[in-house]
C-alpha cells in the first residue's frame, strides 16, 4: 500500500496499489464473497478485492447514491448490482465505462447495455408464490401480476413497495409496456387491494406463513420457502399470448468511468460474466437463472415447461425515474 505522504496530513489520502480492485456489491455478501475470493485465488492473490457491501433494505439505492456522490473522485472500480434499474441510472448519468463483453453473439438484447457500459447475467425471475393450503386447486392459482388488483383477492395477496429493488424495476418496465397512466391506475388498485410489505422476502414469508394466500416476489426468495418444505407453489406469470410474459431481472456488472484501478476492474468484470459464475449462483440457495448457453447447471427453480420471458427495455424504463418515484410516493407506496 502506498501512502500519499504529501497529502496524508491534509486529506487522509491513501493510494491503493494497482493490484487492488474496489467493488461495491449489492448482491448479498454470502453469495458474492466466495466468488470474489475465487477471483483472488485465480490471480495467485496478486489482485486483492476490496469489498463494500451494504446491509440495508435499500442497499442498492445506498450504494448508487455513494457512487454518485463520489463521481468527481471515484473510489469504486466495479459495481456488482443484484438488479438493473439503478445500474441504468448510472449509465444515463455518464458514470460507467464503455467496454466489450465476452458473451454469446445471441445474448439477449435486454441483458446488455446499448453502449456497452453494463452487462447482465445470472437473473432472477418475478414470480407468484402461492400457499397451497389456502388455494388447493391449481386451476384456481392466480396467473398474472394484474391479479394483485382483482377484488376477489382483496387482503389475501401481497406485494413489496414498488419504489425499491426488483419491484421498482418491474413496474417501471410495465409502465413502458402499458403506459404511464394505466400503470399508475393499476398501482392505485393494487394499493387498495393487496397487502403492501417492505420487501420481496417479506412477501414470500407472508405467503409461507399463510398470512396471505399468494404474492408477487422473486425466485430467490420463493425457492427458499419451497426448499424449507413449506406448502407453496411457484407460478411464472403472464404466459398467455396476450400477456407480457415473465420478467427476468439480471445481476449487472459495470466498470466505473475513471476507475482508479481500471485494468484490475476489467479483469474482474470478465471473470464474473462467464458461465462458471452463473453455475455457482444457480447451484446456490438463490438458484439464479443462467443466460450463457454454456452453463451446465439447470437451476431448480425453473419449471419443467419452457417460460415465455418478457422483452424489457430497461434503458427506457429508467427514464424520468425521479418523477416516477415522486408519483409513487404521492400514492403512498414509497414508505
């Protein structure tokens, strides 16, 4: 470690060696740390990963706010986000470096930035989790996100607040598909019909406990309840031809513009976005969904029948985020 002795007294500046790489990770430490450790081993420990995790429920927002605050003197080299919307916000602010990614030629177009500033991999899906003790007949299961507004489920379905995490991304994408006013009206109906909780994990736990009959959550939270032997079933929603399909939300990797350790950050980015990393995440408790065709481990959370995925324009969905968030707050959906 090289100390900036001339500046140390004035600013406390510490210049890290070029062999270090600073990562801000919104993916939980229990999943990210073993992979970052493996990267260090792959370099014979010549490159050290300095990790910053945030444990708050709004962790992605916190890390993004920190990156924005540091934009004039970046500290973070690589941002590993466990979703995408706020990564796109950084892209639109011009804070991410354009680069080439080692992915398949047929990589899904919605899983890589139009300008190369980020790449998505290892996705989660937005699914419905059903309590099979409360809804015994599979033919009666809800099959669409729109069912959250159906009066027949009033007080018996749940959703996380749509201002944070994957729920925020989901409804921003739906806003682009359905239109702004239609989505605001839908959210108003959901607010009045469903139980609104703090996060997707809380949704899954409420369904598992029988507090509600079903809810909208992510596959990683849903599969935990199923693995625990709870009376639950996972439904991939909106599969009919006149419905938009099930939304996949990937992890995203991005190198910061003017990153202090750009070379090491590029090496780590290439190490992360590859089939072996996806397989590790697919095998783990979160059972994430690989995008590489070379991935060898089929995640246990997938159904036997093929899933029709929603085609999402995440870059468009991130437009006008502040105004959209303000409108959701006015609806009482922010806190």
